[in-house]
């Protein structure tokens, strides 16, 4: 069983994005790279609710089901 340490970040536009705890206790945004052929950029997973966001990240980023992973959730922070 895999353990994932996450926290939600609420933006001032009433949406959430997700961060994971990485090496040395640093928080990193969870997203994906988009390559346009002539340049690329990094998109962050966002959603209106925490449940939608968690389901999307587990499905697309980690590629696991919720019952096959242990989730440790840290307190939500707000960005103004």
C-alpha cells in the first residue's frame, strides 16, 4: 500500500490545487508537462471541490484507486 502526503491550497478564485510532500519536507505542486513542439509549460491540476481534485489526481497522476493508497492530508492553506 502506497502512502501519499498531500495538502490542498485554496486560491482566491474559489478553486483548489494540490501539493505533495517531497524530499527534505518541501511542498511541490502536482501537475503535468505540456509540450507544444516549440516550447512547453507545466499545468497544475485544479478543481472547484477537493473531492473532484483528489479523484482526478489519483486517476491521472498516480494512476491508482482510492482504496489502494493511504492518504495523509495536511491542513489546507489559503492563497490571497
